[in-house]
C-alpha cells in the first residue's frame, strides 16, 4: 500500500476506509480489553494501535487524520439508520415486537375461549333447557290427556251410561212407557258406539239424552 497523507483535519476516503478496516480488525481480536477500558482510555488505546498497525505496514498517517477517522467512525457507530421497507424490516419489526404480539394473541385467544364458553353456557341455559322443558311439559300434558281419555272410555263413561240406562229404564217400566224404553235403548246404542269410536263428546251427549228420557217418561192417561 502506498503512503497516505492528508492536509488539514479532513481525511481522504482511502484513509477512512483503511482506518475503518483496521479498527474492525482490532476490535474483533481484542474485545475484552476494549470493553474493560473507559471511553477516553479506549480511544487513546485505539489510536495507538492504529499507529502501530500502520507503522508495521509501512504507511505514514498523520495523527490528526487518525483522530478524525476514529471520531467519524464512532459517530457512525451511534447513528441510527432506519431499515428500508421490505421483508427484512417486517421480519425485524415482528421479532422486536414478538412480546406484544404474543401477549395480544394470548389475550385474543383467552377472549375467544371465554366468549365461546359463555355463549355455550348461555345458549344451553336460555335456549336448549327452556326448549327441552317446553317439550317435556307438552309430552306430560299429552300423556295426562291420553290417560284421562283412556279412563273416560273404560271407566267413567261406561259407568255413567249404565247408571243412566238403569235409572231411565226403571222409570219407563214403572209407567209401562214403551216409547220411552225404545228411546232409552236408542241412546244406549248411540253411547256404546261413541265409546267404541273413542268419541267422548258423542258418548256424553247420548248419556245426557238418556238421562233426560228417564226424567220425561210420560205418565199414563
């Protein structure tokens, strides 16, 4: 390498490049010492090592050039240069903000889980269970109605019909009312047919008419 020189306090690009490369080499080879020295001592040690390195290479560099190069190098070290937009910047931003993203993701997941559980519980309490209760009530009502119908057809109506026919027949026989007995037999037949057809209303009507026939038996002239 040819000898480098400079005039004034502004080093040339070649001087800066050479000094920067040497600085990088020195820092890489002696990081522990560089870390333990204070800022002022580190600067002095760095300048001294630069002079020694240049002397070994046979290059003469003025002190002010080395000092200016070191100063500019340190200024660049603490100067923040934003990354250009692109995939690298997105990746770096995601890495730096990973804690926030993880926290937000965890919060969102927790909210989702709580919301799902609350929805399921609410839906079960206010939709499923009321619907099941209504179905159960309807089924119970149908079952009760079926039992009542069966009781009416097999117990109540036959008993009422028998009592009505017997009472009306006794009244008709007492006065020998043949027409009344015929009407009573007709009502009895109608009631029995209605019971067989499971027609409660028809059977009840026939029984009422039978009772009325017994009450209105014509007396003999």
